[in-house]
């Protein structure tokens, strides 16, 4: 399968409205706040965990590079690439707050949830997370912040982003699901 055929397979997997292949769109995703690199081959916007697994499997089968992006507010070139065969995952469509457990004091969110979105859901309950996002929290996603293990003004007291995580649901590079932390136990929900 060629790169063109792989992009066609990605479009079939998530629909044409969730894949960016035009030159200007790809160029935009080849930048962050400070840096500019090679535009990706395609930008794919999954809206479900099953779509994400399918996308990663297609990319792995075709031996293409893959990178994940939250809201694009990185100052570190964290999701940028120098490889023109990179499929960039725009994770903003995975923006569901799946659970707020007030009794056990945890939340379960998808990678594209913004810190502002999470904070707005917790405020009426009189709750907050120990780490409550970065300075760009209106738009910064939980997944993007965790990918960089970000710090913020309150980190000296409340810890870095990763210190607020008790488990992750991950898609490995070959498209398989991996559960970590509390989710990895046999009786986890």
C-alpha cells in the first residue's frame, strides 16, 4: 500500500471530514507556538477510542510515523516531526468526561478534554484536581499536558501533571490497548 492508499484507508476509517490532507491545513499542523517543521502526511481527528485504535493499526501496518497533538499549544515542538510520512493525530475530538467520582475523588477523561472543560465540570461540585492545568488551560488538553508532564504555578504545592494520574488507557504503536495503574487490576471498572 502506498502513502496515498494509506490516507484513503484512514479516510474510510473516520470519514472525510475528520482527515486533513490539503497543503494549507497540513502546514498549519506542522507548527506550534515557536517552531515549524515538516507538515504531516495527513492529520486525522478521531472521535472515539475505537476509531483511534483503527487509525493506529492502519499507520502501523503501513510503517508510517505517528505523532499525537492536543490543542497545539506546545512550546517544545513535542508533536512536530521532520518526517514527511507522519500521520498526526489531533486528539481534540476525544473530549468526553466519562466519570466524576466524588466518593473516591477521581475523574476519568479522554485525552482531548481541556483543563478548562474539566474545571468547569468540577466547580459546581466544589472539587478540583490537584494539578489544574497549564497557563493555557482554556485550550490545553489533558492528554497534551500529560505528554509533556507539564508544571504550573501551583506545582510546587500540588505537584506536576503526572502526579495527578492514577491510570491510563493507552493505544500502543501497533494498535493494541494497554491499561496502566488502577485500571490494570482485574476488578477495575
